[in-house]
């Protein structure tokens, strides 16, 4: 039976793709058939979407692009605005269908959200509605920097209010100058009430394979 996880973050740019790819590699190392999914991506570079390409590279099975990434927009802006500018609207039913197709092929599907947990995806729904539509346990990526305690605890609260399980969290050290890093990690460990899956140090040379070895599944 297939299992999926929804990866969200305390903000945009906190390392959701890095963690998603590391999870894919870690599960693959256990002999699982794994595939990554990015339901909505906004922000292309030279006609490509780096997040999607990285997820595909970290997967060990392939699937149709429209299932891996149902919605892709060029400008790096909120998904609902990008869709509006493109003359379309993001439909969660389309994403549900794509997820089901992937889950029929894989043992593990890692679904990476867009931006933070409550980012709007259309005129009435947000990332929480997307995670709830897929009914997946959530993994929270915390960008370790000043302000992360509040951001992490608010996001965890939103996840639980949405009726979803917080399966674990990852501390991603995005600020090499952050003060009292260990104390902040300990504080979140006490208050998030879910497993710490790993701490990813700040390392410009860190690759996905190294990152996957730092996660405890």
C-alpha cells in the first residue's frame, strides 16, 4: 500500500525541496519505489522549474509530467495570482487525480507544497486545503533563523487545526550566523510534540545524498 507525506515549510525558501529530495533518497535506500510530486510551482528559470527537476532527479521511478507537476507558472509569485494571470484556476480535484495516479505506481509519494502552509492556491482555498484534500501526514521544514520559533509553532498549530497529523519536523540551518541555534532546536523539540527527523547544517556544498543520510525515518 502506498504512503504519502506532504512537505510544508515555515516560509518560502526554507529548504522544502532539499528536504523532499532527501526524503526520497532516504526511502529509496530502504528499497522503496519513490516519486516526488510538486502540485503547484511558481517561478521558472530559463524555461524550467528547478524544484520539479530536482524532485524528478531524486525519484527512482518515472511518471507523466502532468502528474508530477499539474500546475506550473513562470512568475515567482503566489500561486493563486500566478494562475489568475495565466487565465486559469488551480483545481484541487486535478491534483487529487494526479496524486492517485502516482500512488498507484510508487510505495512512497513525497508531495512538496508551495510556499508556506496557508499560501492561497485559488480564490477560496489554500495549502492547508490541498494537504487536507490529499489527506496526508505533514512534515514541517523549519528554516532555522531569527523568528523561526513563532513561525514554526504557528504553522504546527495550523496543521493540527486542519485536522492533519504532524508526522515530524526538520531543522534546516539556513542562517550560518544564527545565535543560540541549539537552544532554538531544543525549544522546538519540546513544543512541536512530534519527532525531529533531522538537522541539516548550513553547507553550501551539501548535496541530496548527504542530506538524506542526516534524516531519521
